[in-house]
């Protein structure tokens, strides 16, 4: 390895903005771009290649060449300065648009990959692909995010979400080009806030489950919800997040340091009981490090409260919605029900909540709808 490092030659930096650079015209006098490193356009270079193999001298071969007409139009990709040499008739006979050689290679590779994946092949989709956009992006703007086509409120939410994400020392890196793709999708679909319930449906259609666009979209909504939502709204829809109240996440044994648990309380059907549970979790999340409950204890207490709610709903005419009507007889019924489950080996009723990667979305969004 030391020998390799000492002898290795620097390589040229990868240029993703190659479509913004036009090389000098062909050496044969035609107004066509010369190939980099050769100086000839593709037609003349091909002619010289075979002439050289026949033993001809380049200077003599060049005297026999005549200038070719320039291509009638530049590449159809907005911002590309290269000549349009190839049409798109291989994919759509009615599409007369033409692209340059470099973009034709990218388009062909993308089209074949999309066809293998049994997806819809549309040239307009390829035009908006991040890699295509990078080829015509000024290098001075690399790493910048354009938000001017969004509403002012959504711009603030996205800036705040990126700020929150950047403050997490265990964060995953976000690529600007994929983030820009997500921002453009939000603009195209007319979103005005990251708290919009329709974002859940958009996340399901923006790409495969593990695609960067889907992860970034969910990451933005995750990081910005303390700005877009309030304590009252969170409590009313039945979920709890320590960040909303300024608390710290509940940690668990073996839990990744960057994992954030959001707790669904909707198994507690009685509003008064769910509010009590929500306030209890708020108080616990505000305790100092070392005094807070662990994630396992929080999970057990939420489930226990859910079982209490279930028993009240099964045994009281008012479903337990009137706390002032509860008395010692309800406590006895609770004990008798629990003893019956234990004695008869009756499985404890399953509860609906499932803690997933982003459970607040699946639980919170339908409630808003």
C-alpha cells in the first residue's frame, strides 16, 4: 500500500458538469465539436481511425477532408452546449427531440435499466433525474439547494429540518442532488407544509422503499415536525414525541444512539386516560439523564394503560369515558379480568400499535385526515 501511494499518479477530478463545456471545433474545419484528446469530430475521427490502420499519413489524409455541415440544433437538454446527434425514435416514433452523444449514452443506459425493472420509460422522467440535472449544473452551485420555487412557509420548514438534521452527530449524510430532487417534487405537487397528510402517499410513490428520495422526504418531515406541529395537536391525535416538549428521547438497551422513538397512544380509547398518559410521558422525558425511564419501561406502561382502556371499554356501558363515574367496583373488575386471563391462560388482547422506522407518520397522518 505504501508503494502504491508513493507511485500513484493523480487523476482528474470527476466533472459532473461536462455538458456545460464545449471543446474546440473539428480540426478539419467543420463547425462540429472536436472529440476531447483527438481534435476531430466523431465522423472525421472515425474516418482517420480506419485511414491510419491502412497506413495513411495523417497530414496527407487531412488534405483530402472537407468541412461537414454543422448540426442543426444543440442538445435538447436545457443548458447543454453540445450538438444534438441522436434522436429518440428508438423509444417513441413520434418524438422528434434530439440529444448529444454524451446524453444519449446516459439516456440509453437509464432506459434499459428502467425497462429491466419493468418500470415506465419516459424521456421527461429522465430529464429530471438528478444525474441528468448535474450535467448542466454550474459547478459554483454544487452543494447548494434551490428553494425559491417553494412557498415561504415551506422554505422555512425545510431550512429548519436541515438545521436539525445537521445538529445530529450520528446523522447520515444527505446528498444535495437527491435533496433537490425531493424539493422539486414537493413544488411540483403543490405542497405548502411538511405537516400535510398527503406526504405519506407521496413517500410511497416517490421511489422504492430504500431509495434516497423516500428516505430524505421522510427525514425532512421527521426533523421538522417540532416546528410544524404543537403539543396540543400531538396530544389530540394521540402520539408522543419527546422533542415536541423539549425533552430527550427514551433510550433502550442495545438501541442505536441515533434512533428516535415516537410513541403511539391511540390504543387508549378514553381521551382523559390518554391525556393523562401523554402528560406522564412528557414529565418523564423532561427528567435529567439517569432519572428518565428506559424505552422498555415506557413501552410496558403504554401497553398496560392500553389494557386498562380495553377492560374499561368492555365492562362499562359508558366505555369508561366518564372518569368521575369510576369507583372501587371497576378496580375489582380489572383485577378479576386479569386473574381470569392468567388462570385460563387466555392470550392478552393484541394492540394495534406497531413501532416502525417512522411510526408517527402512519399514526399521525390518518388522524389529520
